[in-house]
């Protein structure tokens, strides 16, 4: 990649030029997103015993962003994992994932990244949600907010601010890929079925567009029967990483597996693939955040 293009890619994320509107969402509330109800009987619930877990407010551009934070109740210097939601926002499933990481000794934070645009959890119409909230949430805003989450974690005195990973699902999987390009100090990223050749906000780049500047080790977990993310687009993204010298990244495409196979609250859940993916994700962070 030429120096000019590399400079353009870096400048894309360098300054939060988004509209610093008032925050629509100031509290997470409880439960699952309206659009995913009713949840499946197989839904996993991770108890908060042994943890400090709950809602926190994080200073960001324009005010405070609400987030869910979970960490062990004793000890300190915990590695940090940012947990990025699907389009539904930081609803109960995402909070549960944060608790799962906290049980493993991490300082996990799931920010409500749509807080300025609207309450994603309260919308039942998926197309309206994408049009009115997701498509109006620019990468520049999200990258700046995730930077603020990392700064918050460091400031608590409980987290190891030099050991940071990010994981995300669907929309959040794409954000994990974009944040891996944005923050070279990140230690690792795990993207669960995150689109590699798509953007949502007009003018934003795709993960493939920034693959050549991504030096962070990325693990991708994808379904072979995902109708919205062609296998070829996944293979092309990881080939671009490798071509740019990022040989430490890896991906898995599970045959005959749908999108959202980790989402235990939905009919798309595939227990064996989800458990295998979780094991791989945990090992990835253990390896890179040590």
C-alpha cells in the first residue's frame, strides 16, 4: 500500500468528526432486545456470583456513554476485552458474554455504541433499526468511543491497560475488524461472523479496505451457510491480511452453519459450533493477551 493511501486510511479514524448529538440511551434497562423475542429455551444465563457486574457510565465525546462492565470481584490488573454487540445493542446476551469473560479473569466491557442514535433494543422492526440507527452510526464515532472505553478501563485501576482485546458479533464482528485496523496497540481481535466487505454508514470503508494496515492478530469465526457473508469474502479478507504481512491471523468457516450460530437465544444457535468457536476465542485471547 502506498504511503498516500496508508495516510488516508489512518486519517479516516484519526478524528471524531461525527455529530456530537445528545445521548438517547442513558440506561441499559433489562432483558433482551425486542426484535429477538421470544428467546429460545436453550438460552445460556451466566450468574454474576464472584463478579462485580453492572451498568457503568463512560466519558466519551459529547457526554457519557452507558455500558455493561463485568470483572472478578477480587484481584486486579485484569486484561481488558471489549465486547461489541450485534445490531440489537448491549442487550442481555451481550452482557452475558461479558460475564463469561469476567469468569475467566477479564475486565469485560460491553458499550452501548448506538446510544446517540437510538435505542436499538426497543425496536421490533429490523429494517427500520438498520435504517434509522445502524446506518446512522459512523465508524469514526464508534472507533472514538471504543478508544474511550479503553481509557476508562485503564483509569479504573483494576485493568491492565496494556493488554486489550476486542470481540464482536455480526455488526460487532465487523467493528472488531475495523478496530483492529484503527488501534495498533490492540493485542488481539476475534470477529464472529463479521461482514468483511460491507459498511453501514455512507462513505465508511470495509474491513477489506483496511486489511493492508491491520497488524493486530485477528481470529475470524464464520458459518459456511451464512447467506449474508459469502465464504469468498472471508477468504479474500484473510488473504489480504496475510499478503500485508499479518501472518498471525486465522479464520474458521464451519460447514453447513448459519449466521449467528453463537447466539444461544436464537434458532440459529448451533451448540457444537458455538462451543468450538468459544474455545478458540478463549485460547486466542489467552495466547495474545498474556
